[in-house]
C-alpha cells in the first residue's frame, strides 16, 4: 500500500494572474504558501479481481479507464499507464469548491502516488507541471499556482511568462516574520462551497483583465512586505486587493460576506479576503496585534464561521510505502 500526502495552498499575492487568459498575454506572478491541510491518497492492489476502484464522494468500480467518471483519476491513470487491478481512496481535509486548490492538490497527489506505485521517481516540479497540463486538457480555467504551490510546499514565488515559461523560488522570510504572520492571522471556514469554474471564467472578461495588472503589482508588494518583515503593509495591501477582486465578478462575494468583512475590519483586522476564486470557502484576515486579532475573531465567530488552525507545510507533496 502506498500513501501520498499533498498540502492545500493559500494565495497571498497575485492570485488569478496565473490564469491562461491573462498570463498568456501579460505574464503572471504568484506568491503563496502551502498549509497543513491535506489531500491524502491511498493506493493498493486488490486481491480478488482486476477492476479499477476509486473511492471519493462516490465509489466507482469499473473494468476499464474509459468507464470512470472521475476526470482527474481517468487522466492520471492514462498517463501513468495503469489500466486494471488498482484501488484508490481519496481523503481530503476540506471539501472541493472551498478555494484551497483541491483540483491541483488532487492531481499532484494522485500522480505522485501512482508514479511511485510503478516505481518511477518524479521531482515535485515535474509533478506540478504534469498536473497543470492535466487541468488544461480537461478544459479547466485553472492556472499553475494550485499544482505548483501544493507540490513544492512552503512559501513559493512563481514568475510566469507569456511564452508559457515558469520559474519558481522559495523566498527568504525571517522566522520572526513567519511567527508573526501565523499569530496575527485569522483563518475561518464559511461553510459555503461553490463551483470555481464559473467564477474563474467570469474573471476572463476584459474589465477583469485590466484589474489584474494592478493585482500583479500588489502581489509583488506583498512579497516585499514579507521579505522586509512589514506585515502591517501586507494587511493593508490585502484589503486593496480584495476591493479590486470584487470588481472582477459579481460571483466573488455576497451582501452577507461583505457585511462580515466590514465588521471584521471594524473589529481590528487590517485586511482580508476570501481565498481562491471567491464566492465561499475560507476567509483569511491579518490583524496588527494580538488584541486586534481577538476582537476580529469574535466578529467572525458571531457570523457563525469556524476558526481553523493555520500552519505551514514545508515539505510539499510526498509519498511512502506503508505496507505492514
């Protein structure tokens, strides 16, 4: 039996400038971090038959890959060349459609597990690019940030060229700055799921593309704030980014979310946003100090949202043989 573990991600700056509709013309920039919430995938050989089993929200047991309904599972099995006698079980710390890059984590984690099942070693970067190409073949409007941040772990910067080129690095961020980021941030689950495909496609309109020029600049400024230890600047920049992001689509927020956001800022947060495409999922806020954080946390709890512990995964995707 093999298990792969792949972290989910939070985009901190430049979000959505990695989408092909923008990046292919203007280049993109992403600064984000992998967190300790995971997509775990278990793989084993069935004992009594040669079927392909997939257990996720549904259970599929089929005789051929073409009969599978799980699109990522079907694509990965074809790429890896496994067409019979395999059982795959998915276990996720968050539902799909909650803004943490579940499709990217799923593709990276499944590729990692199945290549290792076949005895093939792939680098994290190779797994990330392979996962991105899968989303493109499936016609999803996803960019590279989801698979790359999930695969590489830690804080990651992506520079994306209009020529489809990709370069990445782990920026140097002081330990004290990281501790301050974790202690002064709020991470809340709204309990609302949404279809990110429609939200992301809405962000390909001409007006949205214009807004992304400024959002890319803000992303670079947020990276500088982390590198310089100026996290109050990060909070204010995140608020500016959120105001721009809301203009890209009427599906990104709602009157209820706007009311909660305003109250949380009034209670002490410097800025925040809904993670990912928007429309639901998780709120991230940054506060200037512990007192402000406590007050803002009370405001979020009164709205009925659940606070989630926030921590950083530095390892990225990994896999291991756990046969007993």
